[in-house]
C-alpha cells in the first residue's frame, strides 16, 4: 500500500466506520424494517444507500477533524497524515468535502426526509470539528448529537419516528466517550472518567427502562446488554485506577467500538435476536481494523 493511500485511510478512521453502519441498521430496526418483512426492493436499495451515506458522513467528519486540528497535531500527534506531510491540508479538505457530499447525496437518494437529516448531521459534524470540541460541555454534547442524528437517519428509512426518544441513548453515551477522550494526550482526567462512568450507567438503565416502558423484548436484549456493560466498564475502571494516556486511549477505543454492541442491544429490543447478531458481525471487522488504524 502506498504511503499516500495509507494516509487517506488513516484520515478516514476505517475502524470507526462499521459503528456508523450499525447506527443505520439499528435505526431501521427501531422504525420496524425487520418486523415487516418482506419489503419492496426500493426499501432495501434505500437502506443500502443510507448505510453508505452514514459511513461517508462519518469518514468526512473525521477527516475534517484532522483538518481543523492540524496545528495541534503538529505538536501532539506529528505522526498523523496531515502534520507528517503525507496528505496536504488542501487535499484533506477536498477529500473530506467529497465524502460528505457523497453522504448527503445518498441520503437524498433514499428520501428527502433522510437528505434533510443528513444535512443537519453534516452541519452538526462540522460545528463539532471547527468550534465546539474544545468546550468541556458543548464538545461532548455536540458529538453525542451527531450520533443521535445518525440513529434518526436510520429511522428515516420508513419515515417512522414514534420511538425517537431512543436516540437520546447515543447522545449520552458518546458524550461520555468524548469526556474520556479529553485526557488521552496528557492523562490526569479521573474526574471525567468518573462522570463518564455515571453516564454509562444512565445509558444501561435507560435502555432497560425503554424496553420495559414500551413493552419490548427485554429478556432478548439482556444478554447483549451484559456484554456491552462488560466491554465498556472493564477498560474504564482500569483507566481510572491507572490514569495514563495509554489506558485512557484504550478506554476510548473500547467505548467507540462497543457502540456496535449498544446498537445491537437496541435493535434486538425492537426486533429479533438475529438482527442483533447481524449487527455484531460488524464488531470483529471493527476490531480487526483497529489493529491497523487508529480509532482516535
């Protein structure tokens, strides 16, 4: 693989992209896609379009994250593609723009409502990248909002938003991960990690409460929820006890990748066990890619 191609791939964070696809599958499950099989072919083509729309929007967002961070990365992460000179600043901006335009176009192909959500999502992504990420409150909230909108993008497949409140789950969860990540360079963020642990508990209790309140498949979702809890709390506790940048990065990495398991929990509650297993198939792919490319 050429250094230039590898640089562009690093910018796009390949290990994170399956988590974006998982959001769409979950949103579609919440909207009732799998409960009403079979659907006409157009629904499935729109579904595929939204999966790729989400992946492109996510990839474009992380490219622009590096674009806006290039001065900081020159000091803290000089090995990243832009500060190392593998990808020029202009080329990165063009790459990010193409990815986001493709994502928006694919969403509009699915439906005007989907396209509108994609536009709002793009604005939220760019707002985070350019402005809010350095704010202790707005940064985590803005990043969480991006994930909520991504879940709503999946629900837009059938224009069914009766259970839109479930989109608050990724908002809280991603806010927690973003708070943890604020100490991944220098460490010393025990307060953030402790608060993130509280937010993790809120997410777990929120999913259980939602399944009970809406009379969903609580028992079916429980095994997925237990696996999810184990995957996120084990590295978080270690990062709190040994508050080093290395452990913090591992906690962030586990949190990001475990988004797939969280999505599986939600999807199973709203549909069937096999939908959860289908989403979990993205987990080994994400873990494999995380060994080759940075997650954060």
